[in-house]
C-alpha cells in the first residue's frame, strides 16, 4: 500500500467556529466539517501522523487521527500553535473573521421599546497567516477559501496576501451548498497555476488533494 506521506506530520483544521454572544446565543456559520475530516482521513491513509483540530461538529474522528475539539476562533488558534511544528498545515476550517467585543454574562433580553440590537465585533487572529509566518514554518501551508462569487480571483488574492503555498477555493451559497453537502468542487491555486478537483464526493476530492500535496513535498523534501 502506497504511503507517500509516511514520516510526515500533517495538521488539519475543520468545521466552523462559534463566537459566543451570551450563554444562549452565538455567531456561527454553515460549515459541516466534512471536507476537513475527509482530508484528515486521507492524509492518515497516506501514512501521515495527523492532528485534527475540529470546531463544533457532530462527526466521528477518523481512525488513527488525533482529534482536538475547540469552539471559538481563539481556541482554534491556540490549539493549532500548540500542535506545531508540522510538515503540512491544511486550514480547511471556516474560522470566524469577527467575534463579539463583549460576551454578556447573562442572556441578552429584549427591552420595551427596543427596535433592534447593535453588536460591536472585533477581528479574530488570522490562523492561516500566522502559520505561514511561524518559525519553523511548515513546508507546505494550504488554506481554504469559501467564496460566493469570483472564486478564482479571490483565491489568487488570498494566496498572495496570506503568503501560503496553496489555496483550495470553493463556491458556497446561502442554501448551504459547498458546506453541508457530501460533494464539492475545489479550485486549487498555487504560484504555478491552478487545478480543479471535482465535482466529486468530498472523500474523493480529499484523496486528490492529499496526492497533490504529497507530490509537492517530493519536489521540496525539506
């Protein structure tokens, strides 16, 4: 059985993050974690030592994969850096870009005469960009981009801005397409161009992405 990632340590993030507003409510997104979990499983089958940092999802841990459960973007950032160093980082999680500036200690109640609620949000720490600048840096840093439009254009810009090696982008819709289903299409961008993976089941796309990553590691075997 081929094990192109034997001896490699692969760190994967998956799922959403939940940013608490109060003890009852949170800000979240539609990410199911299926793509990231499939990637972790594929990397393990390819012989890697895999650590999976998972947001709040209801999926079983892939066999042979070390799973670390987190809830918020801040917790995911801490867990990722605690799990480094790694040969490959694959940021498949849909991490919140913003979090409430203040978490209420009790449930936020409607008040007589209220016509709305204003929330102050602050930026979360950028896990992908921080990993790309880490010392030692993973040999390959792979990010994901969920886009509603101009998928390739946004992916190319994100790869350059974050200083990462590959960006795997997909189109998502308000109906949950691209997040909650079992199929996907990835547009994988690197400095040397891009390839399309799928449309296909996420398990197949994960195997294709891991094969692409293994091939790149052979070109740069640090």
